[in-house]
C-alpha cells in the first residue's frame, strides 16, 4: 500500500514529534512505509528541523489559506493513497485499520474521521457531542482525511477560494462524487487532537462562537474579514518562536 501522509504545520514544535511518531508507529504495525510530508507554513520555530530529523519531507507554503497549504502538500505526494492530519493530532490504530479496510474493499473513494480530545471537561464533552451529532446527521467527518489520490484530483482538491471551512466543503464534494460513481464516502474511527484552543479560549468557547460573531465567521470563509481565521488558525501559534 503506497501511502503519503500530509501535515500542515504553523509553529508546531510542541506537537509535530508526537504526530509523526504516531504515524510511523501505526503504519509499521500494518507494514506500511509511509511518505510523511510536512507543509511548513510561516514557521519561525523548530518545526521543520524536528520533522526533518524524523524523516519527513518538508514543503514550504506561506499562504494564509488552509486549502492552499493542504493542496501544496498533496501535490508533492507520491502515494496513490493520501492521508491528511493536523500537526496537533495523533493518529490511532483504530483510525488506520479502518482506512485500510475501507480502501481495500474497493467500495470507497475515501473519507474522514471523528475527533477525540486529549482531555475532558463538561464544555469539551458537550462540544464533542455537537460534533458527533453533525457527523451522524450529515454523514461527513472532517477530523482527518483519507482518499485515493485519483479521486482527490477528480474533485479538484481543496477549494482555494475558501479561507475557512475548506475541510467541510471538500468532504461534501467528495461524498457527492462518490455517489455519482456508485461508491461511498466513509468514516473511519477517530484521531486524538489537542485541546489547546479550549485551554486558551475556555472550555465553552465553541458554544460562544455558535452564538456570537456569526457574520465575522461567515465573512472569513471568503476572506472578506480575516480577523476570525487569523486569530483561531493562521496566527494561533505566533507566540512560538525559536530560542
């Protein structure tokens, strides 16, 4: 199985080692030798050298656009199968075994996964319940993606006109394409992701976003107002810097 794993990373020296080691650990279990690609986005810390030291290929893309960043890594991937995962997330054995089983069945174009968090609290549990409900109702999961490269190409990858929500848009289009060729969009296990945004903004911050600032969030999708995406995504790790 020829697999590439693409990791977007902006100042991720605190998380990148754990992410990459989890990929190698579980791929080794399934006798997969993955190509790991880290897309360094405006990194001013040791993300690149840590990733390179673990055998990852480094790509540089300084866009303030997650779709462009993801696409840059995937366009350089050599694998017929591509997995995307964020640098603050950990791959699980359950996730990878599900991906392999689904892809080997010949019934899937690819799919996504649910998200688990690395600590619990009432606010985080409530957030996870909302996210799981969305997955159940929509049939879409965006925590990390797995897909055959040819189907990614068929839907033209991630939409670079979107500055936010590119993951949900990609999942929706991939699912629609799967249906058009009588295949499926699947959901495989879960990944474990950092609660650092809960740590910074509070364990109930997700619910505040649902009830306040909706216009700002909507405008961020098209780049009309970048304040939300800059704070919560593109500048989130700006405090990280090399010693």
